[in-house]
């Protein structure tokens, strides 16, 4: 998943921490998640350090067409990639 926003977040984490922390994209469950009858890969972007990993964003990627959804970590609501991008700019 080559999103420019994820790359920028990873770069910012490394810069802010002086290279001590890194961004990582991890699969959260090997079983696909069903969203409206379609299977989605479940991924999470974390800030990773020696002592812990902190969740930054959760993504679902369609097995069928590559559509990317972003899960709101508080409400659990799914939003489109465009909605998530608008939220980053605000």
C-alpha cells in the first residue's frame, strides 16, 4: 500500500524521534474482513519503537478491486480514503 500520506507519516515519525522510532504497516488479521459482502485485507499503520507500537491508522484494502477504506479508531466507522484525506487537511 503506497499511500503518500503513510510515507509522510513514517518520515515524520523518524525525523521527530531522531531515527529511534519508525512507521510500520502490519496485517492485523490474516482472515479477510467482510464489508458489505466483499473481503478486505486488514492493515494497521503503527509508530514502532523498542518498547511498544502505537496505532496511527487502520486500513481495509479490498481483495476484489483494491479499494481502500479507513477505520475511525474511536467510532469504528469506515470512511473512504478521500474522506480520511480531507480529515488530515483540517
